[in-house]
C-alpha cells in the first residue's frame, strides 16, 4: 500500500494508506461502487483507489468512466490488455468474468457445465493478469455453479507448486447478498486469494443479516464488531418506499455524450431510470389477474375480454409445465428480498419481476436500487444496455462487505 496525500482521490486522511485496485470485467462498476461505499473514516473516506479498469462493452465502460474517471479505463478485449505496467503497483485485483456460460439458464443439463462455451475461458485471462500484476489479494466473483465447473478445478490447480499462482492460497464460498444488507437473495461464488507473504489467508466476511435473525443470533465472538444479526432487508422497505408516485415513462431522455470517444445515449442518473415497457393489452390483463405473491400458475383457467374478444390468459406451454419455475410472471414479495436481478428484469415472462402491487414490471430505477446503486450514479447506453449493466453488476452491499474485510486484513 502507498501513503495517500491530503489530495488523494480515495478521500482517506493524510498519512493513511490507500489501497490500489485493478477492476477486471468491470462492467458498470458495481464492484468498484461497493469498495467506494466502504468509508471507515467518515463520508467520502474510502481507502480504495482504482488505478485500472478493463471492460469490453463500450456502454458499460462509459458508465464506469462517468463514475470513476476516464483516464484509467481500458475499453478493450482483456486478451489484448497489457498488465505489465501495474506489476507491483496494485494491492487488489477483482472482477467477475462473464458467467452466462456457467448459468443454469443456458444449460440443457444443469449438472454438466458447457465446457466449450468461449466465455468460460475468460477466467484464463483473469489468471494471466493476476500472475503478471501479483496483487496481495485477488477476488473472483461468479455464479454459484462456477464452483462445480472444470474451470474452477483448473483455477485451484494453478496454485500448485510450480504453477503461475503457486504463492497464493485460495478460499471459496457461496455468499448470499441478502446476508450483507442487500434487498436481494442473490447467491454468488466468491473466490478470495491471498498472497502467502501477506500473512494468513483472508477469510470471507461474516454475515450482517439473516433470514431469521432472532433464531440465528451467533455468539459475540462470531459476529463482526460484536454486532447482532439484523433481519434481511425487504424490497418494500429498501426500494418500493422510494419509488416515484408517477407512472413510469417508456423512454429515456434524448441525450448523448462521448465519455470514451464513442457517442452513446446518456448520461442518465439513477433517478432518471424510472422507465418501463409499453405492455400489450394481453400483458396488462395478465398482470391484473396475478395476486400479491402470485405467478403464472394464477393464470391457469382464467380468461379476460380484450378488445371485445374473450382471451385465455395462460399459455399451453405454461399449462403443460406445472412443475416448472414458479417465478415466471411472478410478483415480487414486498416483505422479503427480491429474487436475483438478471439482465432482462424488465420482462416478467423471464422471472419474478412484477411490481408487488402495481400492474407492471419493475423499472430500471427499481432494479438499480435493488442492486444498491446510488441515486446519483451515472449511466450510459440504451434501455437494453443499461439493463444489462444493472443485472450483471456485483451488488453494492456485497462489494462493500468484501472491501471492509480486505481493508482490515491489509491493515493488520
């Protein structure tokens, strides 16, 4: 770690070490936003300073640049990026290689990974960069199924004697974002590696929240700072209590800029993302027929008059798959965390993405709040591009918990 000056971009007090970070597959910057949200010395005092970010998607890279600075953002394919200038200069490398290849949503057989999916090979580039930079700690985030993949076995093998990461010790665990104050039950595989000369391996942060906080209170020595577990945060309290009363718009404001030399729609603050689709009459009829907490199963056997025609609300496919996912066309439950926010959260036919009470899908604004993004966060891209950035992001609260654990470990 290097000593921060009084003008340090990290905002740490004079003489307090800053922690240099390289953010790979940075996306819109969910991981970086979580690290920035950790403020141990008061508002604006995050000790973490991003010195490099690599992101292939131009809209996501523009969003990152708008929030964390342009000079250190590389909008390139990671396979072409040269990490050599950062060797010995970064304390932490973090990132989540694209995970769609591991997702059960894209796999005919959920027990067998798609070994030939090229996106699964991007973790090799992550390892290449880590081996070059040699940070004190690196963190790899992915879907929970990553821990059952051949790629993860190869990652572990890379820490064997004589291999590129031989002087690192790995710790891996599946964490639920809801256990860290995020209003979303999102399970992610988090691999933490500590360079052996730094000290004992860094362990995963202890939960701060629980589904049943009263029944599961741990002893004082098992809780960070002797804090008692708090109940999971509900979307009603964290998100929908902050939703504008006016109906969502269907389009973003007309605005363009060139943060990285490419003209893109934006920037838009999170508060401008209260937008949604223009649903068909059939979709509206389906929304109205689904009760609080309900889903597609509530449409079975129901019809409605649409434009003077009696129309069946369910579909043959839904009716024939009574044991399939119950989240399709489902309403979020106001008194609990949301389901995982994915990249097409604006399509209720993709999951439990209907508003708890109103007859509409959740908006980009609401999805961003579920992920924990600040109201003044700036976004670039089309509606679809911004939705992809929101759904792919590491929840801010989870990143913040990891930042706290890393900061304390390096201080020791």
